[in-house]
């Protein structure tokens, strides 16, 4: 398999972490969606990443669809999501909030690319407030282990990616271990795993 997209893309990173945790080998083509569009286009005509090229040549798009497919390939016992019940519901809820936060961070990044005279501070502030509200929702629910049950799930993957993108990248002043100690602890636990540390695009302070 070939995974197209850089680890800087959290959606690509969540697929990469999933592949690594599931022990599925892949070649990583770290093309940047804004700076290397011509390299991405043959795999992904809309120039969206991630794209995953399967061994039979089929190309899949959209991280959630790809992960759903990978879970089906490995089967419910190995999938990084409970197959039913409260654990599945809770994990999907964390993924939803983490993904919504990540979307806001993406919007903040896009806003930062505009020439400074075209950036609207109130827009960036409003996006930041929404992201902070999401982190507060999650912080209130983090315990001492993984987010749902005793095993790492897609919930931890999405939340840690969103947290690191904010704390090590776009919102380090307001999203950090002082403001969100429980999520920071969760990220530290995740970073002991090669799947997370080997895909971290941000230098750690
Ligand atoms: N829902 C998609 C979102 C993918 C996405 O927006 N990727 C960004 C990079 S993180 C991208 O390709 N941006 C370039 C663009 O939209 O033109 C997924 O989960 O894979």
C-alpha cells in the first residue's frame, strides 16, 4: 500500500498511525497538499490527502472511510474501535469532537496563509475559541488510561493529533500542558508508542 500525504496533515497522520498500530506495511509518499499538488494529482484528482493506494491499485480517499475499510480488513477483534455498544458510541463521540477541533485548526492555518493585510483577526479568534471549547469538553472526560476502556482506540488517535497540532503548532499559547494537563498526559502516553512518535511532524519543546 502507498499512503499519500504528509504527517503535517492530521487526517493523513491518523491513517498512518492506524496502519502502524495494525501492523500493515505501507510506503509513505509525504507530498504536501498545497506545495506539491502535481505529485498528488495522479493519485488524488481533487488534490486532497490522505489517499491510500491499495495493493490491487484501488485508491481510497477520506481518512474516516479509509479507517473504516482498514478496520474491516483486520476484523472486529483487532479494529481500533469497539464493534458496538457504549464504547463504540463514546469513541465515535471523541473522534467527532477531535475532528471538529482539527477542522478549526485547519481553518486557522488557512487564515494564516493569507497576506497579513487580508487576515481577519476576529475570524482567527473565533476559530480559536471554538477549538478551545472542544478541548475543554475533552479535558473534562480524560482519565488515567486511554479515553475509552483499557485499550487505545481511534478516540485517542484523533484527540492526540488535534492536541499536538494545537499545542506544538498553531495554538501553543492557549493549548498546552498547563491548560489541559489531562490531554497532555494522554499525548505523553501515546508518544511512548512508535506509531505516534515516528509520525510527529512537530518538534517537541
Ligand atoms: N475529510 C477529509 C479531509 C481531508 C483534508 O481536508 N485534507 C487536507 C489536508 S489535512 C487537504 O487535503 N487539504 C487540501 C485541500 O483541501 O485542497 C479526510 O478526513 O480525509
